C-alpha cells in the first residue's frame, strides 16, 4: 500500500525521511505537481507532499532579499515583490501549460522550490545568469534524515562548498528543501522589443550576436521562425507571415529609448526593425520563457537543447532533415526548443548525435511516461561525471529514499 505524507514543518519532514530509511520506502517528493511530467518517473511508491511548507518567511526590500518556504507559489512571490517594484530577475519558467500539472487551471503554476531545484531560468539568463546564481542559502533535510542549512542571507556568507549551487538543478534527489533565501532585483521601469522580420535561422543568430555584443545591454535575444511566430498571441507577430528575431531592452525609459535608437541603426544591415512597446513585449517574452508556442499539440515530443549559438541553426537543420517538427531559439541561439512529431524513441538518437557534434547537450522535456522511462531524459553523462554524480548522491542520500531515478536510472 502506498502512503502520502504531508508534513507541516522541517521536523516532520525529517521524521518522514527517517521512517522511509528504516522501512526502505523511497519517496516521490512533490509540491504543486507542475513539473511531475518532466524528467524520469521517480522510482518510488510513497509520496512526500511538501505543500504544507508554504509562505513568505521574511522580505527585506531594502536589502533585496526574500526568504520563503519551498512550496510558496511563484504567483505569491511575484506579487509580494511587485508591490516594491522588484522581481526575480532569472525569470522562473512556467512549464505548466507545456507539460501539464496545474498549468491548465492556474494563471501561474510552479513554486519557488520547483524553480530552484530544477534551475529554471528564462530569456534574461543571457544577462543575469541561471536560477542557481540567485540563491543565497537554504535549509533542508538530507536523505540521511539530517536537518542542515547552507549559505546565508548575504553572498559573503558562503564559505567552503557552495551547496546552494549544488542543490539547484538536483530535482529533489539530494535533500528536501524546507526554506530558501533568494536575491531580488529592481524590476525594469520600461520594456521594449525590437523585431527584425524575415531572417532565416543563420542570419537571425548573426543579428542576435551583433546585438548582444553591442553596448545596447540587451536582456533577451530570441528567434521565432515563421511557423512558430504564427502561434503568438501578439498580433504583430502572428499576422506577419514571417520569422521574427526579437531583442529586448529594459531599464529607465530614457535609457531604453536611447538604446533602442542606437540598436535600430546597428541592425539596419539585417533589415528594417519594428518596435513593440511594453504590454506586447511582456506577453511575448512570457511566451518565449515558457515555450508557449509548443504548448498546443500535446502529442508532440519537446526537447530543450543547449548548444554554442553559432551551431544552433546547423543542429536544427540536421535534426529536421530526418524528423518532422519545428524549432525556435532563445539565449541568442544558445537555447533551442524542438517540437517533434512523436516516434517511439522521441528521436533521441538523431537529436543527441546532432547536439554532440556541436558540443552541447539535450534534455527531453515532454513525452509520454513510457518514453521517458526508456529514453534518457537528461544528457547521458561520461563515465567520470556519472561516477561523481553517484558519489554526490551517496553522500546526501545513501539509502536512495529521495526521488530515486528522477534524473538517471538507479541513481
């Protein structure tokens, strides 16, 4: 018989983990479930539901610091920060609409813990880094049943091993996080997007590279081929019947206006550019952040590729020469989203061969559970790195009671 535990505080979490160790009952650690259909299904029967660990613990807007429990909804975090004109600069991704979970019923799915533990950052990563770069510290319970904390409330508190960096992206396989402290930043006063239409993928990467290398301080660079742009809720893109290369500028209004004028002159070599104002820009970059163009057509299998920007267009050509699908680019071409017509292996051999030749890696984001059990969801690790991953898992969770198999089979 499977059991679902719902602790209300860290001591209860520790009790559940210790019981799981004694009884050899692995735990599937979950909060709102918005990312449950991503990654391998956990090799666990019982559930550790941490939704009871929710709420903002402390917020110091003058210090740009927020501490909250892991199951605090991102919608709540964002609302609290917005009252003081601040935000989470790494733009936590909302995969609810793409992969299921609560995304179909809530305007904003996901929790703070889920965003950090999956290390999910949006288009602004080209400027401010990943989620892990904004975590100052955390409290948690290891797979040994030990309560511990790491980091602190200021960057200089980090000494020795920076466990905050390690826990980010661990998918709950190392510890049950019970509290997180993250850095907030002032929200931009103004946002505008320059749109260059009609470029092919290779030319779009050149345009994005030119913009990112300029003094314009671009905070987002993406390219939507025509078929993808047609799915946008922004009419200027949906009705243009052309690809759209997007460059975001943020900051004080006079600065944004001046930088936009400079960037328009710089990009003339690639064609005429239009300017989208704040409201349309906000909608558009949420679409890019959440891979919204691929949310529909749930039967399609979705990959997220990390490649050198100069190689992205070649990788896409190589994959789409064999498999039917669509692609778009973020992070100046360094992040490629692929939506492919379904095949039993999700096209893993073709995708990973193309990515390996470019020196990148590939993650399967959306596919049926049976496919995700058979195909490595995350990039297969070389032997030395796999051995290190196993040693880290053994150090934190020697009894393998926390989300076993969630990232790699048997780990």
